[in-house]
C-alpha cells in the first residue's frame, strides 16, 4: 500500500528505514518534518516490502524519488547507478500509478486522496421523503393502479401532489423545482420541459376518477386512524381569477370572502370529519348561495355511515329554514350557528342568567352555556353561548370599523368645508357611497347633508346595545344532550376552518392561474389530495403531542439531502457514492414520529468512474 501525507510546514526530507514485522524486514520511504508545535514527526510515504536497494545509494534514491514526485529535476541523478535509477523509476511508478496519483504533499487515508474528495448533485430529500411516505401509507398507488393508471401516470401524480404539499408552483415552475429535489430519482422518472403536457394529462385523469378516489381515501383513513366519523363539518370558500376566465362556465361574479368582488370566482364546498380530515369536495359556480350547496354534499356522503347518521355541523351561513327542514327529512341530527340577526331576539334570555360555566377555563377564556327550547320549533333546542374571548374580539371589530368610518366622514366633511365639493347632488352621492362602504357601522350613524355641512349623528343606544351582545351567539340543534357537550361538538367546526386555511395558503388552492374548467377543477383536486397527505402527517404529530406547523417541518427537513461524493484514489480510480446525508437529531426525531426509515428509502449507490 502506498500512502502519501500532507506536506508539513517545516519539511526536513525523506529517507529509507527498515522495520521488522514478525521477523520479515519491511523497507519504508519515510518523510521527516516538524509539526505546527515544532515537534519532530515522521510519516510513511511508501512501503516497499523486503526490497534490496543498492548499497550506499539509499539516500540518493530517496532524494531522487522526492524530487520526481515534487515535479523537480534532481541534478545528481546522473551519479546514480543503473540499478539505482531503475529503483527510482519503480518507486515513482508505484507511487504515481500512471501519473494518476497526486504529487508528494497530498493527504491520503487508505488510498483516498483527502484534498480531492468532492461532493456534487446535492438534492433536497427530507420533505419529499415525507410526502412520498404519506402517499404510500394512504394507499394511493394501489388505488390509482386499480383505476387503470399506468406507472408513469402514477409517478407524475406523486410529483404533482408532492409539489403542492411542499412548495406549490405552476406547472412550468414545478418542472424547474423538481430538478433541485431528489424526486426524479426517487420516482425513477425523467422530467423535462416537455413534461408539461404530461402533467395536464395526469391532472385530467385524476379528475375523471375524483369521486372514487375520495371515497377510497375516506375508507383508508378511517381504517388507519380508527375514525368514528360521527360528525360532518361543512363549509364553503371561494377562489378568484385575475383574468376573465370566459371558457369556464363555473366562473361567476359573486360575494368574495377576500373582498375581490371585481373578479370572477368559483366556490368550493368541502366536508370534513371531527378530526379535520377531508371527506369530499365539490367545485361550484362562483355566484351560488352557500345555503344551496349543502344538499349536494350530503348526496355525496350518504355512504359514509351505515346505521346512525353523523351529526351535521354548520356555520351561520347555512342556517336557512330549507336546510334545517332538509336535514330533518333525511334523518340527520344537526348543530347550526343561527347567530346572525338572532342575538337581539334572545336578548332577554341572555339577560336572565342561569348559565353553566364550562370547567377548566381561565377568566380570559371563560365560556358560559345555557339550553332552552326553541320557541319557534318545539322539536329543536337552542344553546345560548357567552364567550369572553369572542366578546373582546367583536368589540374590537366594532371599534375599528367605527374608527375607519369616522375617518372617511372627516375626509368628506373637509372636502365640503373647503368648498372642493359644492353640488348637493354630488355630495349626497358621496354620502351614499360612504355608507355602502361601511355596512357594519352605518346602522349606528345618521349621515346627512344639512345647511351646507355633512353631519354625522351617532345612535349611542343602538351601538351600546350591539356591544352588550358581543360574545353572545346561538346554536340550534335537535340533539338531546347537555349544552356543554353540544358546544364542544360545535367547536369542532374550527377543524374545517383550519383545513380551508391550509388549502388556501400552504397547499396552493390560491392563486389559480388556469382558465379552462377541467384545469381549474384539477388544480383544486390536487390541492385536496395534498391535504390528505398533510392530514396523515398531522395525525402522527398530534398523537405524539407535537403541535408544530407543516411549514416548520418543511424548513427543518430541507437541509436533509441526497449527495454524490467523489473519492479519488491514489491508484487512479474514481469512486462515486450517492446516498442521503446523515440527518441531525431533530430531523431524525421527525422521521421517528412518522415511522420513516430514511436509509431504506434511498439505498447507497456506488459507481466507478473513468479517471
């Protein structure tokens, strides 16, 4: 074995020495030097076995070898014998191995040239590993295979859903992003710019089987996490388009939850279970009323439960008489927030007292509940609720709204007082526009143009009455259980709200850049599939009492990478090893929580390269 050591700062020279190993002589070419502390040290440059060098020529041979390996010409080589010159050539040839070895001074360990070790093709691995693990644990590969998807389409679907979970991008940007990740290797697929059409075809294919895929996922998740599915949480959100979207018949102008009423939009109705897992979704026309979407979703979900049907929990936007009658007719129990416009109606009941305080809450988070028979429907019960936190929030909302309203009133008064706005008809129009801009506060003020001035009269009694009802809300139900339990059930609706927040932010539901109906619907379905993967991750973290957000997990795992390491050997060979880097302690903890063996996910690959 030939070993080269890094040339020290204080170099003395080289010389031969003979050692005895188990009675056998071993000739070594040795480097002598002083280290950084000035201490004398020696390192073996080459081991020559039991070679017999010409007598009295060991020193000149050593100096000649040193000169040649350092790329210098030894002026005294001419004085060496022919046998000595042959030994110089043999030792140099042994050391250089056809000039593939580094010159004297290169660090080497077991034949690996340390200062020539290189790393390349560093690809993000951690988040992608989690996404594919969730995909497989949810059984999506066999689900798609049973539906006739070929391996290429399944791999493409994995790529699209993984991207939507990790870093939502457009199709063009997705292709570039994938080249910076380990996904192409993990999926054994080649991704080029021409893959864009394949992405669209796969999206269309997924959408064509949407209802079956969602049903199979519901069943799979119920088995994986032992879900009782006693509750259906339902809500509607929307997604707007910057363009006209004329080729999408669902794109309509409607009431937009982000105040983008200038844009066309589509509505998305989505049902969740009590753990916040997605049950089903529908893409609807953008101008549809929320109340008209519930029946369509219940038609989709009739197969969820056999026997006792789940409780349907709805927010105030669905509290129509028609919906309540439909739920009764179909045999569903329900809990519906009917707060809008009803707090004043039950003001006397709120004032009468006899509320039950929920246990285990501080003064700042106190909740009080009270159940009464619905005076308008003897088969239903009303749960009157008081929340300290909600009261503070609603009072702040009124205060901020009033502040913005008065700021606009003062601006209008200033224009009139300076004579910049004179025509009474124009002033009245500006007053009307101002009132329309502030629908939540205009009822508390009478704004008029009187005697050349804009006058705002505050209705103190009305605003005080509204503030007194802050924090109060009313739930309607047919359930014959305790008020405290009903309130806890209703609070599961927060899971639906959380699900929509994740879809709209982290999972790329917005913005939607597509224009064709199938492309829009496919974009939404891919986000929903990503939400299923996210739910799988979230369930494992919650089971371990870990409440960190998915975005935090992604940031943590981004530095866990696939790396190619090139090892150049002193013999001239080049070995490349491609394998995952070692995760740090916190990354390993995430894998332990999720039950992921990262070593098995990407076994090391060793390749010998041409020198």
